[in-house]
C-alpha cells in the first residue's frame, strides 16, 4: 500500500518494520517541510564514542539517505568524554540536509517507522536555519 496523503513520496510503499499505526501510513510531520531531516531513535550513543564505529555509522547514513536525494551535509553529534557533564544537543540523532525538499520528503517517507538497530526510527523536518546554527534539541 502506498503512503496515503504524502505529497511527493514516490515509492513510499513497503516501509520495513512499521510498528506504530497502519503499515504504509506516514503520520503528519510535527514541523514544516524543509530540506533538513532529524532522525531520532536510530543510534546507540555508546557506539558514537568509538572513532571507527562513528566513521562507519556516518558512511552508512550518507549511503542510506543518498538513496532518496542528494545529501549536502550531515551532522551526528558525539557524546562528551566519559566523566564530562557537558550537554550535547541532539545527541543520539542524525541531522541530514538534502539538496531539496523532494529528497528530504522521500527520505522521511522511507525511514520513518523503519526498524534500525532494534529501534523504531522517527523522522521529522528541522528548519534550515536551526541546522546551520546547529541549534539541535
């Protein structure tokens, strides 16, 4: 079944592992459409501490997101050094800037609700200005 009511979502059918809601139905975005996606519940924060793991995760994310549109930039915040009390905004999330809204929308349609590392991914838009300022929450 194709994703109902999602404009510009080619090939949105058959999203793997949709757990919440009816399969193939994408919930409305919490934020206005933009070229930037925020992907939540996708990463194990501990894996981000290891440089090799971080490099592999970054490469995997670029490859996966690149299936849906041209990726201009990506930010995956890393945890502070062990013992540090520093707060890292957006920790555990992946922020991806696409060349256009069409790519971001296609990626959101494909990735939201998909199982990744045993977790259900949540994909939503993030304002371009917040991405540029790295004002993550």
